[in-house]
């Protein structure tokens, strides 16, 4: 028996020793991929490719792709290596437009691998690819029209009133408030109300179930981060290890919650004006016209394709995740910038006062849209702090880059650094300065130089809802309070390097009651 074990170990050791030089040779060939194609780019490091600074300099992922953008921005595109995997970074605005819009059919997929059987909630709109993405996206577009936002306005405004009331004690006591956590409670209440018709009571109940679930989804453990990186950069390995990105308790919570809520509504003939109701109707297409504002030919052609209950649950989960975290992070950055720039805050507060006075203090969807300087302030904050700082695409069929002989092969990852482009002084002079006038109505600039929500057919579907949440958060706070940097907070900002999103470490601000 012992001799057999020794023999097996001997064979295994010999196999490993023989494989090492083969692997090294294969990797060296990999790292000559762009050289053979005569595509310029930064020199890769063995095994790490062009990702070594991510670890040695402890870059945030978004900051790292900004770093690569700055090293290569004099080129319209450059060859890079995501560890062992050849990829291409696109820097030229016209070429970005080709990838995201004009030639979208070649770059339809995000390329984030997940196992639908073990991670059913990951099967939402952001992750799905190809015809499945087109089928679901076409159906869901109708849920985010201006008319739908108007119908959701009252519920979001109610959450805004609760936000204002919650902050009252901080303004009176002079205690610092964690503005990101506070706005996260607000956006959690908004999305549970708009998506599921449920009052999550995040302000009244610190341990509210939805708030805890939200924290668990975005909790960055070492294991989760490793799994996310492998899924993103080494999908062939991820298919083998099949690591879990979502905690099983999160999956079970959403599956049970959506199923129970749907059954209760059907049993009791309850119809609500929320996203879950919209999804329930897509399951069987009953009375679908009641939930559609404008129906185009493409949509009609696909009405006969239903969503099953797991697909509905996955989309509901996608709404929840996208609806509260990115909006709360964006709002947190925005209030931080306003605290640093009291003159801009004062100008925005005055616009709020003037527009409300014009409408006798009545707030409506149309009144919010009338606040044009508010829109400029939001866009400038999103320029500086895009919640998703880079865009990924996968080339889905062979593509020849215009005005070149370079062929992007099928399966090649394509990277666009949102953070890099939106902080490029050639596009935005003095980019570190917070200047909402960059987005004044008379400013002319390519849509593809502002990518905080993406662009083209895969632009963030929830953009209208996210913008509405941010507007109401601004209105709710600035109508009553002034914000300034907290007493225990320096005038600097750090992001959590482990997070894939641009997430700040903390945002302690001080509130004082406005004297009008």
C-alpha cells in the first residue's frame, strides 16, 4: 500500500515538473499576443499581465484602469493583459461610440460569468447576455418611462419626508451624521417601496431586514472578492471552482419573499403600481397594455416570450441591488462635494427655494425636473465619482477596428475607463475641480465622454429611477439643512479598495438648520 502511494506521488511530481515549463512557454506566448498583432500597449508582467499595480500599489480596480488609461491615452486603443488574458482598452471617444452604440452588435455582452443553477439571482439584466439580454431588456424598458417615474413619485417623496425627519435630531444636537449610511437607508426604503410595495422602515428599525440584506450583498469579504475577480478575469477557472458570490441566505430570502408576495397578491386580487407587479404581468402577459406607456414594434414581437418565476426574482434582485447601492453611494459623494463647496450648495439651495416658491411650495415630478442647476450638480458629482468606474464588454464576433488592420477576436475583453475619461484634462479642463457649470445647457460635448450610466443599448436601465432618488434626497435635505464637513472628518475622501464599486470609507457630515 505504501509503495503504491509513493509511486502515485512520484508520477504526480513528475507530471507537475514537466508541466511547469509547458505552462511558462504557453504564458509567454500569451504575452506576445498583442506584439504579434502589432498593437501597442504597456509591457506585461509574467502571470499578472498589466494588473500587478493593482496589488503592489493597492489600487482600487477603477483607479487601476484609470492608471492604464493615463498610460495609453495617446493611443486610440491599446493591448493590455488582464493577468494572462489579452484584452483591449479603448480610449478614443469615437471608437468608444462604435463599441457601445454604432457597432453594438459586436459587443453586446458584459462578460461576467455566473452559474445560473447555483446563483439564480445573478441571472438579472446586468449579467445576462445575447438574445436573453435582448428579450428581457426589451420587456423591462417600459417599466422606466417618465410616466412610470411620475407614478412612483409620491412613494419616493414619502421616503424623502422620513429622511428629513430622521436628520432633524442630528441638526439639533450638532452630532455628525454618516451621510452615506443615512442615504442608503433612504434608497433602501425607496427601492423596496417602488419594487416590491413593501415598507422596509430602515429609519425606524436600524436592523430592518432589507437593510441587513443590502449590507450582506455588498459586504466585501476576502473570499467574495477573490471569487469576483476570478469570475471577471479568469472565467474558465471560475467555471471549474464554481465559487459563490452571493450568500445563500440572500438567495433564499429573495426567492421566498418574491414568491410569497406574488402568491399573496394573486390570491387576494391585489394590484399595485410597482416593479414587481410589472414583472408578474410579464410572466403571463395578462393585461400587459395597462403597464406599457409606449409599445414599439420590437416590443410587440416579443410579447409571446414569458419570464419564469426565477427570472422574475432575479430581475427584482437586480432592481434592488442597482436601485439602492449605486444611488446611495452617488448621493453620498454628492453631499460630500456640496459640503466642501458651500458656494455651490448655496446656489443649489436658492434654486430649490425659488422653484418651490414659484409653484406655491408644491413638489411634483415636473417641479423637480425644472431644477436645472440641480441636474448640473448631480452630473458633475457623477463625473468625478462614477459608481461603476469602468465598463467591460466582450467581443461577441470578429471585429475590425475602423481605420486600422487590427482584428479584435471573438471572446476578447474590451475595457473602457469611465474614471479615466471623466478625469481627463483634455476632455474636462481642470478635472479635479468640482464645477457644475461644465454641464450647463449651452455646453456641447459628446455623450460618450460621460459614461457614469454607460451609453448605447446597454445604458443603465434604472437611470431614471436613480436620478429621481438623488433629486429627492437633495430636495429633502437642502430644503431644510446646510451640510458641512463633520467635526471629526478631514477634508479628504478615501474609497474602499476591495469594492468593485467606487464606495467611500466613511462620510461624516455636519447638519445645521437653514435660516431662510
